[in-house]
C-alpha cells in the first residue's frame, strides 16, 4: 500500500485524508498560516472597497483571512464590485459570505487572466486578496492591461519543521499544493526528492518540481479534494 503524505497547513488535510482511506496516510503540515494585523493602509483599502471594480481571491486562505476584515466594514457588499476566485474551491469558500464569484475551469493565475471579466480592464481598479509575498504574474499582467492593481495581504506563511519527513519511504506520494509547501519539503528531504512521487496542482509548480529533481511529478490540474484524490489514486494504483 502506497504511503501518502499530506502537507497543507494544519486543519486543511482531514477531508482528503478521510477520502484516502485505502492508503496509508500521514499528515505533516509543511507551512503555517498566520493572520496579520490590520495596518492603516489595509483599513483604508477595506473602507474604500466600493471604489474597486474587481476583487480577486487567489486561495481559500485569502478568503479565510481577508473576508472577516472586509466584512467588518461592510454589512452589504458594494453592488458594482465583481468577485473572482482562482478556482472552484476558493469560489465555494466565498459562498458563505453571500458572494457568487467567477472562476476559471483551470485554476491558477493563467486561468484567471483568461476570464472574460479580466480581458478588458483598462482604467479599472482591481484588488487582489492574498498572503504576504507570492507570485506577481497576475498583478503584472493586469497592470499591463491598464488596471490599477492593489493588494490586500492578510496572512503570512512560515515553514514548519517535520523531522519525520527525512525518513520518508522511497516511492511515497507527497502532495504539495503550493510552491511554498514544495520548497519547505525540499529543504527537509535531504536530497531524497528523486525517490518520491509528487502531486502538484498546476503546470507552474510541476515545472518547478522537475527543476528541483523530484521523481515522478503528476499535475492534478487543480487543488480541490476531488482533483487531488484522483491524482493520488492514479499514482497509487500503479
């Protein structure tokens, strides 16, 4: 039976673990997410939410940490504001807040940029909800299209040491749903990455994993539980 290592932040692995009952599953969170205090700049951005044309959430974590802040300033969301999510899971996370968000069929910045809502944004003000730091492709491309782009960074990521990781068995399946998680794994595997099966959610992270010398790398083409489950079963059944 293949061993599966789930590495999302604490509290985000249990649903997938339950679905993978036929596998030997170990949960080893490799990054920690911590909410950041509201700065004066963030408070002004939240207050001025009605001045934006679109708001984009790049992860479920962005929803988790940003929405309570924004909700504290708005009992009803601005009518003209268009909501967008990086994928179906993020859109579902927005639903309890009374938001119906558009999302690409293929999750990721590239998918977002292909959406009809973001093709013609010259003169638009766009807010991107995300963690501190991260990929710049989305903002760069939207700026090139003429948009005025701002960030709402409501959380930060820190690596989590997992001493058990260096003893992982060859042929195990490691699930890494972000570049930060993959990097945290790489720094702790002590050169054993070539002996593992790695599951990632996108072409970008797939390319990074290949460059870093991971063994077999499978792109699940999404970070939903269903997509990751299907990918694990695909690798584990061979």
